[in-house]
């Protein structure tokens, strides 16, 4: 099954469980049971404030974020659920760097916990550029159940590809 690509690197028992949920058409039920409601953060302003709150709580010393937005151009094909970009511009005689976070628009219709996982992931890239041990340690510091939420986000993606939006 092509959609199982999101969980193929997990242990065989987890892949088998996901495959069973998909074959029995129970993945949606599983996700709605765990996450009965979608979040209410629909505007770009609210998303920016939400990300800034996380940043103030956990990454006070990191450089400022100039923009946070939902991006309809981010596609699952590229495996990008969110991106962080660094833009350097010359303004006068100075080099100015701006950081932006963009989150796939599909997460407007996601549960709060899954949006949290994407936000934490992108914020962690402010300190750690690579997906290394320090990166995941930082993610766990900000969100203790990060690994479970990452798996559930992958299940959300499978459901989204098979049947569209969950809510």
C-alpha cells in the first residue's frame, strides 16, 4: 500500500497494526477517538501568536520569527508538513536575516495535538538544523509525548490521503 510509506520505517508490529486499521476502514475511528476535535487556530495572526507563545516558553534565546503562516503550496509529496526558512537581505549597509515558519494548510483541519507536534518540530529547527539526537531531545523537552504525536500525525496523513479531511 502506497499510503503506508509514512510508517514504513516503524517496527513491523506497528506497520501491521496500521495496515489492519486501514484495511478495516477503522483508522478514522481511531484518530477521532484519540482526538475528538480539531483546533480553533484558523487565522494567520492566531497561528503566529500561538507559535510565539511556544517560542517564549521554551526558546527565549533563539532568534526572532518574522512570519508564521499556513501554506497551501506545501504538499505531502515532498514530505513537508511545515518548513522553516532563513532569508538574508541587505538593508542599507547591514545584512538582515529573517526566519519564517510555514505550516501545511491541511493542518487547519487537524487536532490541536498534531498542530503542536508540527509547531514544536519547526521551532526545534531554530536551534538544531538537522534531525539528530539533540533535535529530538529538544522536541521532547517542549512536548513530552512528541514521538507518539509524530506517529499519530503520520496516521492522520494516511487518513487524509485515503479519505480527505478528518473533520
